[in-house]
C-alpha cells in the first residue's frame, strides 16, 4: 500500500484568471502512514507551442515535408511547503498557496496547430521518488497594453458591398449588403450587436443570410535548419443563420447578436506574437444558389482586455467556456 493515499488541488471551479491577477488555492495531502523527509510542493506553469508540416524545396517536392515548430515558456513558479521536524503522520494535511500571474501573458488557446496552456501541479516526494502528483489546468485571459488608447475604428461603422447578379440567362440585378455597428472593439464575454441591411434589386427571393465571426491566426515557427516559417489558419468561432424571405425589389434589416467566449486571444497581442498572432473578422454572407454566387461584407473586429485592477483579484467565474479554435477548410 502506498504511503500517500491521495493528493488534491482545491481551486475555484470554472474560473477565468486575468494576467496579472492572483491564484489562491490549497493542496490537500492524505497519508496512509508516516512519511519521513517529505517534499510537498506546488508549481505554476505556463507554456505555448506550435507545430505543422510544410513542403520543402523551391520545386515543392510533395513527396517530402518538414516539421515546423516553435515554443515559448511564459511562467514557471514553485512553492515548497515547510514540514515541521521533516516528517508527517498518517492523516490529512492542508497547505495554502498563492501565485501572482505575470502581467504580460497570452490567453489560453488551443487548435490543431498551436496550444497555450497553464496549469497548477501539486506533488509529494519521499527520498527522491515522486509518490503522488495532481495537475489542474487553468483558464487565463490575456490583457492589452493599449487598452485605453484611442482607436480610429472605434467610431460607429458602416460597411457596404454591392454586386451585380446575372441569372436566368440574360436577367440581371443588383444586391446591396450593408453592416452597421456602434463599435468594433470588444472584450471577451461581451455581446457583439450589429445590423445587416439587404437591398434585393433582383426578381428572385433571398432566403438565407449567414453571419460568422472568424479568427485569423498566424503561427510562427522554424524548420530544423532554423529557417523561419509562417502559416495562417482561419477558424470559425461563432455562426448564425437567418432564414429570411427577402422578396424581389425589397429591403430588409436584420439585427444580430453574438455572445463572445469568456476567453479569447487579444488582437495582435505582443505577448503571444512570439509563436502566434490573432486577428478577428465579422462576415455577413448572402448565398444566391440561383446564380451560383454570393455577396459578402467583412468587418474587422478588435478583441482587447483591460489589465487587472490592482485592487481586484482579477478572477472571473464562467460556467461555459469555449476556447477551441479548430481549423476550418
């Protein structure tokens, strides 16, 4: 029977920590018997890495490829708990701990190419052997250094696209698509409200309008020969489909709302630009199956987050968290 019965980490459930805030918790160690010369410690670790395959050579020899990768270490702190008289008797012990996150950290992130992750790990050692350990992953939201800076795109936006459509052999018409927003700078967890106006100057009915929020992530890596490489992937974060009946030669307005995930990479953040850089785009699309074409309007969206207030703990509760940015073709 092992000396250590269990080791547990007690942390707030479903918490989102802001960069620069404090992490407070407990390590609960339960022993079956006396442990001599124990080492009980807890670590805070934050790392990031990216990896993908890429064809090599000027002629793009598709029979071979090379692995491009990169990594970054963001934080590594350790606290070793003092043990009186260098022994612990059977039973349970509780050790309190707290860590201060660095103020400049990228957000928790995961995709098929890259990951940025944070965890707290508790361990118990005896005579240089690890007897037990426990790991809990954390959700960390990065902050923006220029949060209070004036942004020229923060004023109300009006974006328009107009396209001439051919259908039924020689029939033609025009579709005008507009997006209006009060602002285009948001924080994670905020609501994005926008109005789409469709002016249908054709003799056909428009039945579907799709709204989507995309993340454009540029990954930075190196080949085994230390040659720098970049790769851009586009991921769909949020999507809505409006079933409409926009009759011929008519105009319709649609008011839409997106609820942003509580954890997002900040736009163009310098903290994570070492391995990746993120930009966001809101796209409204009118599909026209009867003409085999579509009309799109694109609006840049800026994600930012204020640094943690020195008087606040910077911990946010979130019952439903979505941070995955899986690649979409």
